[in-house]
């Protein structure tokens, strides 16, 4: 039995335990309060066939994609621009850290005022989340480059452009993908919460509408759709990372010495 098979088996067992606990909770308090796995699956199927979940999920994904397209590039590029300018980094970094500490959801009312109740406010929230997550992860990757390796490359006559392309960038790429994996669930969740506050489309709107109708099954079905999207997006990012970083040698397992 391989490790991969054991991992799949253990994940399945954990999922079954969670479903069993959910079912017991539903039996104890009633479906009105906690829905049930069967009720949620039935509502999910009906919403899928009616087109509600596909159309709302597509709207939420559109917000997330556009937000990443706006916020991710500057979050990735800024650490590279600051790499050789320690003074500028020392001036800018405290402000970035302070801005990162502001809860992004607390900015939602301002985004609604600035960008309206349409898709613009949702894109702005996703962009702010993706920028900060990718900025700090990319900065960590840039800072983790071995200074000795850069010094050797300079002695060998490598230009700054070549050092950036062949040393700094490859070292930072894993950190960038880690930033994407961290930012993705936060960005999707932020978009959904913004839709809860003000929207007539999206999975957040579907949750709010179902709650107003006291339809707990549909609420859980919409949340299940969010869960599927987050898992799928995380899998896609990991798949792209594996493909782009297939050049990296596998890490060899350390064997105990024989004394």
C-alpha cells in the first residue's frame, strides 16, 4: 500500500466522519437549523439543473479572476523592484505592513461607495487581498536567495538581468505559488462576503437569498458550491506549480547512518 493510497483512504475516512457528524447534528436539531447531507445534496442537484449554481458560480469566479489580474502583478513585481533598493524598501515596507493589518472586509463599505454595488467593489476587495498575500510571499522568496550565490555569479561576470532571471526568479517562484494557494481561498471568500452585503448575482447572493427564504438546504448547497470552487482552484494552482517547477530535482530522503 503506497503512501498516496493511504492518504486517499485517510481523507475518505475523515470525510465520512464529518458527514456522519453532520447527519447526527441534523437529526438532533432538525434540518431547519443544520440541513443534512442528503438535503444539501438534493438542493445542490436541483440548483445545478436550474442553472442557479453555474451562473452564480461563474459570476463569483469572474470577480476573483479579475481581482487577481489587477492585484497579483504589482504584488509580485514590487518585491523585485525593491530587491536592490534597501532604503526604499525600509521606507515602503512599514506602510505595506500597516495596510495589510487593516481587515479587508472592513473596507467593503468604502469599496461599495467608491466602486458601486456592482462587480467593481468585489473586484477591488479581491485585488487588495491578492496584492498583499503575493507581496509578502514574493518578498520572502526574494530575500531567501543565497547572497553567496549572487556574489559568485557577479564574479563570473553575470549581469543583473541574468542574475534576476536565473537565480532570483527561480528561487522566488515556489514562494509565489505558495502566495497564490494562500490568497485563493481568502479572495473567493472575500468575494462571497461582499456579495452577501450587496449584490444580485453570485454565490454570496444565493446564500443571502436562500436565507431570506428560510431555505437552509439551499444555503448549505450554495456553501458547498463555494467549497468545491475553493478546492478546485487550489488543485489547479498546485497542478500549474507542479508543471512549471518540474525542473526541480526531487528532494532525496535522508537515510540514517550506520554508525
